[in-house]
């Protein structure tokens, strides 16, 4: 694909199937952050894309539908809830009808739409654009060529792998540097929420934004 091609359809896959082990008895992606379910905050930041799919467990589907009421999206049930993110990403990407897709974890409420747009631009002509932040690749806030990543996830899982980074080895991927991220993203874009204390801090940050 020509790196200048702007006709490619762009989708989003929101990963919501984790078990929230550090959050307590509630499902964190359905918990309200300043009055809005966490998964909805993420989906709303991706709403400008052509298509949204949410990957979730079967026992989440009814609650996900309520949380995203009024939004255009589809969900796909994780075929193996204990298989890790490779399984959820593979199933979600297979459900999308787009050329490229942003894969974003449902616990990242500050995902920056400007960064996502930049990642799509960087991924053009390649299989993926993956940010490196704080010394680590960030595969759950990255953009992938949809079919290539789905295939790579399937192969990695069949080889006994469980981490998304294992699929990257099979892809022609671009690493987005910290300098590039700084130019195109709010510093909080990679913040993920795992505990109630982190939820409280995020709510305070949102209140500050509302007052600014």
C-alpha cells in the first residue's frame, strides 16, 4: 500500500476482556469514571474512526451494550477468556472490516485521538506502528494492518505465546519514538487504570480539565 494512500478504512478495537484482578470484585472497564463507564470513555475517543469493535468476555456483553448505549459499535466475544490478549486481539481484528485498526485497552481513558491519527499515518505502508514509551513498547495503544496482525496473533498463540509483543516479531512494524509521541500526544495518553486509587487520581485529573 502506498504510504501516501489516505483511502484505507480505519477501525478501532477496544480490549475489554481482562479480569480486573487488582480492582476488586467489580469489572473495572464497566466502573464509572467521573460518571462515565471507563470503556465508554475510551470508545468515545475513538468514535471518529470508521468502525469500532469491542472484544469482551461473554459475561460482559449485556453490560457493555448498556455502557455504550447510543454509540455505533459491535462486540465480539473472546473465544478463550483465559488465553490472554493475543486471543482477544485476533478475534476482534477478524471482526473488523477495515484495512488498519487502532488497538486500545479499555482501561486507557486518556488515549489521545491526535496520537492515534499519527499512528495511522506512521503505519501506512507497514504492518504496524507501535509507540515506545518509558522504555517499553505499547502494543495496546498501537495501530496495525488488520489482517496481518490477526494472522500474527494466531501464529504466536499456537506457538505457546501469550503476550502481544510476541506477534510483533512477524510484522513489518515501525517504532514510534518518545520524541514523536511528545509532539502528538497528551502526556497522559498511556495512563492505564488498575486500582481504585488510580481511578480516584484520574477523576481528580478530569475535574482539573473541566475547570481549565
